[in-house]
RNA sequence: GCGAUCGUAGCUCAGUUGGUUAGAGCGCCGGUUUGUGGUACCGGAGGUCGGGGAUUCGAGCUCCCUCGGUCGCCCCA
C-alpha cells in the first residue's frame, strides 16, 4: 500500500467475506421476523437537526455532550449524524402526521454514528436494527415487542442470552426513586469510586450497575424502585411480565438495570449473554446485544403531544459476532469452466440459462484453463461443469461431481445438474 | 476522555545481545511436468520494516512523539 493512499476513518469498518455474510444474515432474518409481527418498514434520514437529539436524549448525557458528530452545513444549520434511531423516528412521527397510523409498528435498520473509543463490538459507525411501537399505552405493546426480539434471537440461532427486565416506573415514580438514590448515596459519597461520585451528579441510577469494587458494598441496601412504584406503574409492570409468561418469553428481573437516556419510563430491558456462555466470551465487554424500553416522555420533549411508545435496538455487528461464520458466498453450488478458445460463448449460454432458472452459478473465465480449474475447485462446489472444444476426449461437455466425472449429452444436462444439486430437472424454457 | 498492548511483503508470520543486498508459507503472475484436467517442480513481481524525530560509525530491533489495530474503564447497541 502506498503511503499516499488515504486510510479509513478510525472506528469505521470495511466488512467482507464471512463477516459480511453474517451481517446480511442478521438483516435478512430481522426483515423476515418483523413481517411476521407486521411491523412496517420505514426509512429515515441519516442526519437531523442537532436539537432533535439534544432535546430528546438530554443535554447532559454522554451521547449528546461528547459523542455526536455535529457540524454546520452551508446554510448555517447545526446538523448531527444520527447517534440512535428513536429520536429521529419520533420526529418523523410528529412531522409526517403518522399519528393517523397509531399505534404504529415500525422497523428500520442502518448506520449510526458515535464518537467513541473503538473497541470490540463498538465502532464509530455502527449498525442497528430497530423496532418501535408508537402510540400504544397498553403493556401488550411491550409484550409484542419483546416477543419479537426473543423470536429474532432464536431464529438467528443465538443461545445463552437472557432477557433482563426492569421497570423505571412512571415519571413520578422514577423521580422519587432517583431522589432517594441521591440521598442514599450522598451519605456515603466519600467512599464511592470517582466515577460514581460523578454519576451522583449526572445519572445516579447508573451507580447501581457499577463494576467498581468500592461501590458494591452499598448497592445491596440501596433504595429499590419497587418501593416507589405507583399502583398504576406496578400494575403495568405486572401486565408486561404476565404477558411475557403467556407468550413463552423467558425473563429475569434485573433491579439494577437502568437506561442511560432521559426519555425512558416504565419497562426497561436488555438481552444479555449468560455469564460464562460462548456469547459472553464472543462479545467481551460489550455485553448487551439488544436493549430498549418504553419512552412515554420523548414526544413531549420534541414539542409534540404526550405519546406513549416502546422500542428496542440491537447492534448488527454484535449479533453478527454471535451467529458464527457464514460461508454461503464462498461455496458455489455449480461452477462452469469453459476451456479457453471457442467455447466461451457456449459456456455463457449455459450459465445464463441456469441463472435464469434460479440457480446460483459461478463461471470461471479468468486466466488460463488450468487456473480456471484450480479456482473452481477451491470454491468446493457441488459440481463443476466443464465446457470443452468439440473433439476433445469423447464429448464436449463434462459434468463432475466430487471425484467422479462422467460424459453427458447436452440434452441430459438440465436433468443432471438438477439431480446433482437436488433441485429437480431444470426448466430451460423460461 | 483514561489505562494496557501491538503495528515487518496482498494475507499469516520469522527476523538471534542493534552490524553487510530484510526472509518463509499462502496468494498473485509466468513456465515445465502430470492427465478419467484434485500432482509436483522452477522462476518472477511485490516491503523506504505504520509515520516523524532522537541516540549511534551503524536501528526492523533502543528512546520520544504521532497515527492506527486490539483489550479493559467510562458510556452504550
């Protein structure tokens, strides 16, 4: 590589090969599952006015205060590359009159941007799948969303991941709990870690899931949200958990699970790898694979009417790390190898016929005949079809399967190929 | 933002206590051999050893800075 060549931006990735296939598998599975749950596909702009995020996430959150890619455009507006989906979707809901579709079940996926230190499973441009239900006050919305997340993970073949569930209560419950936590931790402030002393100011809920040994002695006796829940909030949470049980979604109560962003209310959840599982090993410190909750307060922060909503997002890269390597591209079903010379047009004829019939076919046309064969073999296909000059050996087409090779007649090819690939006789007439 | 660790050909890596023209395997290109066209061999191209500076007669090997990768903290998906 020349030192003249520009390098990729830090924290971005060029995904290729098995990783790219795993990425695609995650997105394709998500698309399939969201249709089962009848979530509508939406497409969103990658950037918004900065205030969309600043007002909804909270000015003091780390995301807003130091992780956003914000810039001034040529018209002088402050714009920001989306650091998450929810705020933009909420803005779109308000500005497009999507209220008429309420409750709106929406799904999308794409790149997000956050200026963070890159790490395993954490990038500056990363990708998420996202699902939201907007305009539904019912706890059943939470249940449906979580059932979808659970099924998605199952269909991705991801095991050893458990739903951790908590409630933050309604606005009043949450504030009362927060005040109690501040009071409780302030009394022992000197003994807390530096990080937690700061959290006491900015986000006291976060002290609860501190990993610092100095904080842990105080966590067990910290005030519990359950003691601050209003009757309504308690009933709501019970309806959610009852619904999950009925839907067959396994969950565990996680009293210390909180959300970093200001707009969350009631249900908060994360799917987290079980300790010691292969999934936990694969993800390193970035443990959450899918997270979300209810955000009844968000729409108002954007100047809209009070609108209940729930949603979740999952990092595609993290999910892709858990689905394992996928080599579907590397393994060709059938490779067509024309000898150099006058048979290449014939080979193209066969190839286009087979592709039009719906078969995935590779044609080797690069290099000399020997190279073509070597390359064909390396893809480990189910079959290699040699197209040769008339007069070569006994025929002009050979179909090879494994170590066995046989001469076949042209009119048998469709059937032979179909049989070897297990797709029945190929219809070339289309 | 903080800490640790790594950075040699396209890829995976060797490179002894600093010493002459930096190596291997794979891949790529060319050739020979083989042949129911999964072989073997020969040759070739490709590196200013991430970048910059310092020490030294001399640095891929030492020191400093810087840019990246990786892992952890913070935060979060």
